[in-house]
């Protein structure tokens, strides 16, 4: 064990050859689930890997359990840091990882016994930069047990950076104007989107490091998708494994809602807009094209969502909505957002097109008091 500043790091045998795969687990108060999760990884039919457990300042017995797991198997390494959030924990794992490839696992989920071998085979055989795989969703929602397979929606076998950006990047970047038009025509708004979670992807470590790609620690919702979008701009070869290799534990809906209300939700919208604009700059430098239309729908939907949160009683939040709405990227998205001929949907959009943000806000307050929901 090594103590560095405010960190505790398990001894890493630098004399050992680097493993093929680094599996990074961000850990915060996961004493109940962590041991089973790690056991599932250790039971894989592939042995050339390391597990990096990054304790993010847990307040339960997680750290002690992590120390014990590290003592049982030399492939299990750990670092203990002060609490800074899941993105910071993943970034610390990236910094310590030595594997040729990187995988992320959440401690309350489970992995297939073939995950590591399947991913390594795919990445190595086809010399991939990027690989996505199917997963299962398991949990309880409204008293109903849920277990369903979610394979990659289509085969993603791409042999150039141009093809990856054209065919897969839009599935994670945001709701596009094309998505909105199809939605007006009757298609689900998310029909062509995919889970952007990092736990269903494999990455080349050297590509992450050489391009300075990290999780954005100021974003607390959708940070995974932004990481993947930034990584895609550097990737030249990608494939999908169309079978479930990961089991995602569905979190209770009530807990998720309570975590994403108020000022936290509004600030995240601002940070997400900042990151999308940052990625847009890199996209344009690479392709010569402005990707604004690829996330314009998300910009407009976010204005409505932020106003709805304000109307629901979040005090002092309206200035953040004004800040978001006045961004030139958002104003351009509002102007280009197509109408669909449905009054309930078109009404708030028309007010935004006329720059009547305050009027729409007052309408939403009145509607909220009457029990009427204004949304798109």
C-alpha cells in the first residue's frame, strides 16, 4: 500500500507485464454489491486482466472490502480517493490502467463469464479501436420484475472514422432535427438512439491517453455519451457484438427522479450544452461540417424541460434557463426546429421562436397550478 497526498493506492507490480485488459470499477458505498460483482469478473474464461477498484470516498464498509479483495487476488488493485464523483473515479482508473484495452463496470451490475474473452477476441482479431456489445436489463419497475435483452440495435461494423461518425455518432450525440421530423411523422423520438453508457463499450487505452480523452467531471447525467462521442472522433475501426455480455441493474425510478431535480438538473443542462459545443468544434475541425443539427432537438427539448422544472417550484432557477436559452446555438436550434401541426406541441415552440421565454414560463406556472402539463 502506498499513500500519496489524499490517496491510498495498492502496490502495483510494475515488473509484471502489462495485462491485456483493464477493468475499471468506480466504487461509492457499494459494500452490499461489490463482492458479487468482482467475483463475476474473476470467474471469466479469460485471465490476462487487471481489476481497478476506485473507491470514491465511501462512508460505509466499501474501502475495507476493497482492501480484502485486493489481498485475495493479485489481479485486483485499488485506489482510495476523496469523494469527487463517478467521472473523477473513472478518470483516476484510466490514469492507473496498464491494459491494452479498457472496460468499465458498475459495481451493482453483473457481467457475463464470456465478457472479457469475447471483447478481447473481437478487438484483437479485427484490430478495433472501439467495440460495443449487447446487455440485459434487470430490475423492478412499479412492482413488475423486468428482465430483457438489449442487443446492439443493428450491426455496427465500420472500417473508417468517416463511417463511424456518419453512422454511429448521431445515435449518442443528441436528438437531431431529423429525429424531430420523424417524431412528427409518428416514430418514437428515441427510436434510432442507443444506450451511451461506457459499461457496454471497449476502448483502446493508448487512443484515450494520446488524445487526452477523459470523463467530463462537471457533467453528472449523460457524461457517458459525451465520452463516447469524443472517443469516436478518434476511432477508425469499430464492431458490435450482438449478444448480451453485461447485466444492468435497473435503478428505482423514484430514486432517479429525486436525484435529478432542481438546480442540479438545470446546471447539468448548461454543462451538457458546453460539452456538446466543445465536441462540435472538434467535429467541424475533423469533417469540415457543423454538427449543430445533430443536437438541435436536444437543445429545444432542454429549454422546455428546464422551464417545467422552474414552473414546478424550483426557486431562483429562471436565470439559468435564460442563460441556456440565450446561447446562440440554442437560439439557432429553436429557429430551425420544425413544427408538426399538433397545437399542444407547437404552442411552446412558437413562443420560443418569437423569443417569448418569459410568457411561456408564466403559462407553464399557470398550467402547473391547474394540473395541466405543457410539454413537447
